[in-house]
């Protein structure tokens, strides 16, 4: 159910573990057209590779001179490809990154290259610690209104579904209900990246849910592998 570019990367990992992946995206990534302000910042924050995909050449040149803090190795790789010299810190996830930066001894002013739909962990934690954060929404994960007929058929035929965020799980529920697959969704095996991502599925009565031991895709696939062997 991931946006297609991310789903294709995940598919490579799934095939390597013996699974046959199929796609039924619930959202698509688009540029907002927002540009970072020409102001002074101490550092740049990013929690997704998408943060760098839609920056103008001028913005990349200007921001590449600043310190960079990111969540995830893929985000770090995207920054490098966009012309940044390297990252000063790579945290496992957004929550870990927020805690790391909040502990900085002197107040800093951060530019956050953010998504339109996001959790507020970064901003709330840093502001509570006395830092300044300017969030620029450079991309958006737009919800798709419906699956195509072929995507609906694909989803109906799958033995398991993978969920990488709470919002993705919520959108999957909405699209499945719209396609008349509500009962099938509740009976499906669901692999979730976190307890938070699993919560919407539990709320509709889904019983076959496994949660990754940590917020990494490899651990999510580990959980799916174990569950499919057991079942």
C-alpha cells in the first residue's frame, strides 16, 4: 500500500525473502512547490528521502552548507544524492531524532523539510526544549480516492498486507471498504511497522496482526516471515 516508488524498493526486499509482492498504493507523493525561506538556520532536519526530491537547485546549494540531521539511512542517502556533503547525525526514526536534538545544550534554529501530513513529534519536542523550528512542507502524501479494478482484485487475492504508518493503515481501511473488501480486510494477515500503525486495524476488528520488533523494514519482514511460517 506504499507509494509506488517506496513499494518497488520494498518489493525487492520481499522477493529476496521468498515472497511475491503486489501493489495497491493508498497514496501518492507530490511536490507542494514550497521553497525554504532565505533565512539563517543552524541546521536542517529531514525524516524522509522525499524531503530532498522536490528541492530546487538553488535551495539545495544553499542548504547543503548547513549541518544536517536525519532519520534513517535512506534519508541520508537521498541527502547525499541531492548534493549535501554528509549527515552530522543519523537517528533510527523521527522520535529518536527529536530526542537527540532536544538534548543540545544551546538553543538552535532548525529548518525542517517536512511532509504536509505528519506527526508533530519533531516540532513539539524541540520547541519544548527551547529550540526554534521552521517547518517547510515540501511534499505531500496525497490520499488516493479509490483503487483501480485490477488493484482491488490484487488486494483481494493477497495473503497478507504490510503497513508502514498509521495513516497508511487508515487509508487502506477506507479504500478496502469502498471496494467492498471490508470483511476480507478483517480476515487478512497484517504486518505493521509499529503498534501505532496497527491500532486502526485493531479498531475495526482485525485479529491477525503482527508488529515489527522495531521501526525498521527488515524487522517488519522478519515478523511477516515468522507469521506466515506459523500459519
